[in-house]
C-alpha cells in the first residue's frame, strides 16, 4: 500500500530549477533510498515533502491525505517527520528536556513512560538524561535527534545523511540501529555513504540535476 505519493514535483530558486517534474512513491514498511550528486535536488525534495519549502508545482499525498503545502507540525501530527544533515538539538537544554519538548507536540497520543524507557535503552541514551545536549558526542546527538522524532510515533521518518560526520565504527553502529528502526516505521533515507544505501534500502531513487533518472532495487 502506498504511503507517500509524489506527483510532478517542481521547484526553482532564482530561476534555477532544483526539481523538475519529479514523480515517486514509497510503500508501507519500505525503506526508500535517494542518491545523487551534490546539487541534484535531494535535500530540496525532502524539504518540500517535510513541509519546509512549498513546491512551485506538483502534489503530495501521505497515507491517503493531500499534504501539499502543509507545515512541518501538521505533518508530524499525521505521522511524517524528518532529521537533518546538520544535527538539530537544543544544545542549552538537557537530554531529558529535549525529549520533553518533543513530546509536547503530540502529548495526546505520544509514547507512554514504558515505551520511552525502551527507546532510551535501545538508543543508549538512558545514562545521559541529565547531561546538556550540547556536551554530547555527535553520535549521541544524532541518536537523540532520532529519539525526538520517534516519540511522535511516526509512520514515515525521513533521514537526511544520518551518518554524516560519524567515525567508521559509529557508521557501522548507526547502520545496525537503522536496520532495527525498519521494524518501527517506514524510512526514507538520503546518503552519500553507499554502504548505508546498500544495507538499508529496499529501493533507490536517483536524482541528477533535479530530475529522477532511475528507480529500482540497489545493485
């Protein structure tokens, strides 16, 4: 069953086309990868789908609902959220306060304490709850950012270069975590590290110069 459906997505900045009539979809339970050279439109695609940028043309449907032009908090409320190339946590707040702030968005249907405790243990953050998020390692911050999305019980989480900046051993551990994440929700992932794509993606879309040039299983 289709989860995300993208039809004719186009976007230009200052007369330069970032996306040209991009079509695509993801299905429930699938990990969809996206690859392409720098400047190919990958992040613009994620920015539009996640509600940070409005498209010039085209439409988006998520779980049967037209989401074209909806804001990020509206999308989070129906189960679509994202992470970023540059990790985003509240550096001046503790790990616990970061989590509490994330939970406020969907307090009516968020995780209960037992579910949160399980996530904290899984992501190995249970021992840093009182530490300032800014003092965590980059890998810990990436795991905290992921947890802050998972407390929203997403149906689809979009990951923009989730292993960026990590050491080789951390990349291996993150791949292991993301393989386990597949049992929790559907995934969309952009990565330049091809090991991540090959080990995680069920299907891959390829963008070049804002156009989709391929769509199929990873080689």
